C-alpha cells in the first residue's frame, strides 16, 4: 500500500484478481525462441544465433512491461497486506529454489573429488579401464587425455572479488536502514555504490576468465575441474548480474520517489537476493579457490 493511498483514507482490497494479461504467453514464446535458437546455434546452424538473440530481446521487452505493470499496481495502492505477504513468500521460495541449484553443484564438486576420483584410481580400474590414472585433484584424466592446465588460486582476483561482494552487502544494509529512516538521499547514495561494486565484481570475473582461458589453458572441457569451475563460478556470476540489475531498477525507483519507510518490499526482495548471492560466493571462494 502506498503512502498516497493511505493518506486518502482508503484501504486496499483484501485481495484482488489481476486483469487478464498477455505477458505469460509472450514470455513463453520468447523462451521457446531462445532455447530453440541456442540448440540450433550449438549445432552450427547459421540462423540459430539470430533466433537466440531475438528471443533474448523479446524476453527483456516482455519483462519490462510485466514488471512495469507490477510496479504500477504497487504504486496505485491496491497491494494489501495479504498481497505483500504473497510477495514475501514467493521471493522466499524462489531463493530456496536457487539454494537447491547451488546445492546440486556443490554436491557434484564434492562427489567428484571425494568419491569418484579415489574410486577410479584404485587398482582394478587402473588395470581395466583407466591406465595411468592418478587419484589427485585436479587431474588430467586417464592417460593424460585432458590438455595440461593450471588451476586458479585465491590470489588476487578471487580475494578482491570477495572484498567487493562483502563490501556491497554492507553498503546495501546501510542503504536499507537509511530508507527505513526516511533518508532518501542517503539511501540512493549507498544503493548506487552497491550497484557499482556489483558490476565491478562482474568485470573482475570476466578478466579472470580471460586470464584462465588464455594463460592457464583452463577451459570448460578441462576435465571435471574445468567443467565444475566454470559451472559454479559462471552460474554465480550470472546471479550477480541479475542481482545488480534488480538493484539498478530499485535505484531508479528510489530516485523517482517510490517506496516509503514502511512499504518497500521491492527493495527488500532485491536485498534478500543480493545477500544470498554474497553467501554463495563465500562457499565458492572456500571450496573452489582454496580447497
């Protein structure tokens, strides 16, 4: 419920049914174009890239309109406390689903390191299946089928990125407290700094990928280590881009005068997501770069 709506002495409805919308259908078609284009692109069809690009652009247009409708509903004052609770539960379950994604990836890393690698290096497998295979992590596969590569250590870019994300969590918390105290200018400043730190993290990770690919010869097909390294850090980097984009939208909304000290779940939902991204990175920093 917006402050203006409350000031008029009105109450938002207990619940409301949104008007019919074409956004779900358009989003489904955009996703179909994106996935079909990606499949064709991977299989070297010339039209695949352009279909993939068109699908991505269409999806962004759909999301822009869909989120805009949700923002207008919030600012018009029709979101009651019950709707607010629905948003909170939806965001909580969404983040839980993301936790399960990363749990699967971390589980894969543990299984390959602690179960599969020692198992394949025992005497029976060395004799029958994998000659000259060593049970060290990482390894170059049986009989050196994986081109030699170097691993990525924690110094210095991963450590710098850790400092960037931890600092961004602090600046975001300061911004949230400023908003709750109705200090809009202070909230905007600290949120803008959070966005800058987030995209700086992405730039540093892009440089790290270039260094790993060109100078360390670490590629996605560099055995289990290469695949898991890029899957874990890349999937997290994708989430950082999403989170920074969320916060950028919230920043523009703050500048336009949206949100009040008591009603700002859009801000809180984006903050929840960002703190989740921070915590996941700490796990990556320890188990991918150190151990």
